[in-house]
């Protein structure tokens, strides 16, 4: 928050790629786009419970620290191809960050990326490969 109580971008720091290891692969899920920030004002000069809305652009990051967390964002279809539900990912990221934020605008205005170092991507790819062969 800034001094005038308007929201600012919320961004987690990326994991230092030098700390990534094969024993604990980590990828970073990052989403950015338009959101609405809602807060309540309870002031004796105003009607109780007045809601103030601010249109903002937010960036939210989340670490994916293992196969189970990776499978939360990537599913496999009947042919074993990876499928990602962007709408669900965005809504979950916003809800986990702060319940005062809600997605605004169409999905096309949001970017969703997954970042990581090559060895970690290889580990997660192996997980998806095992999933597609076990089904």
C-alpha cells in the first residue's frame, strides 16, 4: 500500500536460480493483469461499511515446489497432452494473495508464465511423462 491507501503491485521475489537443486526442483508461476481492489471504510463521517474499489494492475508469483504443486496447475487430457486452466489458476492466485482482489477484464488481458532453470524443468517434465504413462 502507498501512503494514500491505494494498492500497489504485489510481486514475490524469484527463487535464486543458484539455489535450485535436483532434489527439490522449483518453478515460479507468475500472473499479471488487471484486478479490482476492494476495501471497506468504517468512518464515523461516512455510512458504515462503504466499499471503495480501485482498478489496479497486479503481478502475483507463487513457487511450485514439487510434483504435487505442479500437477495443481497442469492436468493431462485423454491423449496425455498437458492442459492448463488459466481462469482457475488466476482466480486461485488472487484468492491466495489477498481476498480483497478480484480479476477484472477478460482472460486475454492476463499473462501467465512458468519460469525456472533447465534442470528443474526436466524434473517436472519427467513427472508429467510418468503421469501420462500411468493413466
